[in-house]
C-alpha cells in the first residue's frame, strides 16, 4: 500500500458509552494501515488511512460492528436521529406514565378491578382470580418494553462481552416484564411490570436530553464546508462561463462580482474592491485590494468587480487548512469520560453476576422458584441505573434553562468539569472584547485651515457645513468606514446635500462636487496618504490629529475641500463597556488573560491597555494557525486554557482549548466549535458562565455520588431479600426523584 495517508471524518450513530467507542475503534483499526480515533462527545470518528481505501469501506465496517455512519458533511442523519429520539420519548411517556400511575395509585388499581368484577357479575360471567388491572398495565407497558426499548436490547446483545448500562436496563426490564406476565397468569406473586416501563422511560428521557446537547458538536465542520463556493464564473476566451467549482484549475481566471464570495485563493489580475476577510482572519475592517494583491477563498467581495487568477484550489486553500485544523484539534482533544461510564465497566457485570448468584444462592438454600426469581429481579431492579442516567442530563437541562435566562448556552455536560480548573484565558478581540462594529471614535475639525480658500469659502467654514459635506459624500459610499462617518454625522441631525461627479477609488477614498449653496467645492474623503497626495500641506492640528489616531490604532479618514484638509475622522471598533471590568474579575478568579488578535500591533496594544492585559500577553497579526499554536503552547506548559472567540478564524483554537466559549453574535462555526455559547453582547456573561459551570458540576457530582451510594446500600438489602421488587422499584424511583430535585437547586 501507499504510504500516503488521508484523513476521513465520519459521523457515527448508535454509541451509548465508552464500550461502543472501543468497539468501533477495534473494527476500524483491524484494517491494515488504518488508525481510527472516536470522539464520543461529538459522535465522530477520525480515520487516518492509505488513500487507496474507499471511505465506503469504513462505513461498512462500522455498520458490521452494529452502528451506522455517514460523511460528516451530510447533516440529514442528524435531523433523522433527533426525530427518532423524540418519537421514542413520546411513546415511552404515552404508555409508561399511565401504567405507573395506575400501579402506584392503589385506589385506582382497586377501583378498576372492582368495576371489571362488578361488570362481569352483572353479566353472569365468572370473573378471574387474577387482577384484570394488572393485565391492563402489562398491555400498556408492552409497547415500551418490546418496541421503544428495542435499541437498548439490541445494544445489550451487541455488548454481551463488554457489558454496559444497556445490559442492566435490558435485563432488568425484560425480567420484570416476563415475571409480571407469569405471576399474573398463575397468581403466584406480585405484578410490577410498571417497573420495566418506568426504567425504559427514564433511560429514554435521559438519552434524549443528552442527544440534544451533543448533536451541536458535529455541525462545526459542516458549517466550514458549506462556506466554500459551489459555482464559479471562469473566464474562458474572454467570456464568462459559470461552472462547478470542481472544474476550476490552478492558473484559471475567474470573475467575482460585488456581493459574491471569492471562489478560491488567488491573485487579483483586474479590478479594485474592498474585501471582507473577517470570517477567516478576524479583521473588523475591509481590506482594499487591487491588481497584484492576494485574496482568500470564501472571503466576501464588497463593492467592485474583480478578476482573480487561482493560485490554490481544493484542500490547499486557506479555508480547507482551517477546516483541517479544526478536525485535528477535535481528534486530539481527550474527552472527559463520564464518571458513570467509567464505573459501569465494573458496576454492570458485578450487578449482573450478583443477580444470577443471588438466584442460585436462594434456590440452593431451599427457597421456592418464585422467591428466588423475585429476589434476583429485585437486585436487578434496584440497581437499574436510572439515577445514573439522569444525573448528568437533568442537571444539564436545568442549567441550560437557567443559563438561557442569562444568555448562556451549554453544549454538553462533559465540559463543565473543566471550568473550575481554568487558569488562563485566551481572548479574541473583534466581536469578543469589542463590539465588532466600526464607529467614529475621534473627530477633529480645523476651521482655520480653510482660510486660504478665499472669502466665499471662508463664509462656509462652519463645523456643521463641513460635517454636511462629509455626509453628502459618505452616504453614497458603501464602505464600512463611510457607514460609520455617515452614522456619526446623521446622529447630530445634520442633513446631506446634492453631490455631482461622485467617484470611489478603492484603497484611496471617495470624492465629489458638493453643492453648499454659495459654492460647490470638490470634497475628498480618504486615507491620509491619498488626501496628502491631492492636497496642500496639512495644517499642524490636522497632522496632530492623525498622529493621535494612529497611536490609538484607529483607521483614519481625512476630509479636504479643493485640496485643503479640514477634518480628521478616526474610526475604530468600540471596546465593550464591561470588557475591562470582566477582565479584572477573571484576574480575581486566578485566571490570567491573553489577547490574541489578527489586528495590527498598535490596535492590539491599545485594546490591551484599555482592559488591563499585560503587554507581554498580547499577540497581534495572528492568523488561525497562530491562535491554535498559542493555545497548544499554553496547554503544553501545564495551563488549563479557556478560549473565547467569535469567528471562523477562532474555530481551531476553540476546539483545541480545554474549555471554549463563543460569542453568540459570531459565526455558526465558532458557536458550534465552542463548549459554551454566550448569547448576550455583554462580555460579563463570561463570568456568569464560569460560575454556572462550577455550580452545575457540583450538582452533577452530588447526583452521581448519591446514585452510587444508593446502590452500595440498596444492593445488599435487595440480595438479603429484605425488599420486594415493588419496593425496589419505589426505591429506584425515589433515587431518581432525588437526582431531579437536587438538579433543580441550580435555579
């Protein structure tokens, strides 16, 4: 075989615990040259294998092991699985709840029996000695135990050699159900088929809640893949030809119209425009490009037609590289295994063997078949891990509800354990510490600079008139900086006036002749370099304003009338009002902040100073791989790292961090890569999320501790015959009730 290895990522269905992970890895690793790693949290498998092997072979191997798989980009299986889980929960509740209610409410039970007996007496029919109501309960429970629970029974059969909690649930429910039919038919004992229905209902509910929280993890890569263009307009023989992206080759020239995404990485060969790279680089400002400039695939072309020559295609593009980083980060991130699953590796077989041993010990000591079976079933019923199954998902459900009220969305419970260990936080800038919206931060208007213009213009030298001329030009410009200036001027109730000869020069600015009534000067608004090139010497105050804005890391636009600079607009991303306070709160919790941004060093230094981040903990000009590298470096030094970001450029670092949070105003990829999503625009929700995480994990640990303590106490009592199956079922229900009630304390 070739030594060239390719990575394949598949979504896997049907896993219920760590034993399933081991089964899939054993099946795939049995193929020569294949190395597979299953991520139980995101329900994916990452496979490194020789390129000659068709991915269909992996899917078939997984199916042969008793599970199902599909390409990660195919999201149809997710919706189907969620639908199946909801249907199973609906029917389990529909039949099990009435069965439990009838069985546990003796007055109902006796009333129904008496009504049936009286009716038969009136008809002159000899009524049976057994309980007709019991048959009703058995009939109600049958669909739950035999149909709804079939996936559990199937998993139990599949894992006979590696028992899981499915084996206990299956064995306990089937034994209780079978015994109830036998007991009610012969009248030899109590009927407790509602135990079987209750066990299945609790397990199905718990898994439904877990499924909802886990499924979001698998959407990150699908979101990344969906960004890539599906079609491209290739220039052939001077004519545009719309074609599939697969037909694009290196060296081909393709057209990018305003509003389109650039099909692939390349070099501009014709045209000028402003390009939005924020999804890939995190830069808040548009990048002006013209002939000879490089552009990145999947970035958004803003306001000009471009012709681009493709330099990288397919798996070599920047978007593909980011996708690969996310895959690698997820596959190497060790998932926090649930305590219940770790202990169940010993707990389940011990309980199973204990129940069988209990039967033989009682039978050997002369007790009847009925008594021996009853005690053995009691052991199974009391040990059925309802509390174990509910301990985590119910706490998560309550935490999610409480979190939702405060704008905090927790993806899955396994990440909560990490929150209390965090000692370092890596912060993105744009959209995280800042609002992600360009606003005018400083304005300097120098009226006296215009005295050289002459008498008529001197009469117009008023701040309101100068601002009106700025609005007149920028209101016709589609650049984000123009939008910021227009918003600033409009907020002061200043109106625009007529403009003629309007033109835009990407990378330079916009110009036009503005009708101010007395005169119509040519007004130019653009970068200091562009305006200086077409103007007289700047007034000292104009120069000072430019210097001040540059030192603050702001983007500068200079306004000039007929070649004389009159005003400076400094535009930048605004720091969130609570950013500095939140960073100080993180420090108080013993968490060291780092700022890692794609912006310039001046911008990064200014933001770090405003929120009190140590200059030595600032990295500017960071690309996605740099953000990933700093997270891995800090982890390698023994730190427990929290990553907070909002863009696609943060996705790989979010996936690699010990704990990650995404701002809800960010991209879908960042949100689905993160462990916790913060839906509020305020940055202080980071502190709320950490506190909620700490409290939730304490509750989960209490729940699990109770569930195991309950079994330690209950199992010996059941084995000694001091409980009937009915009381064992009540104890099991009480254990579950405690877990649910304890979880409500999160509120």
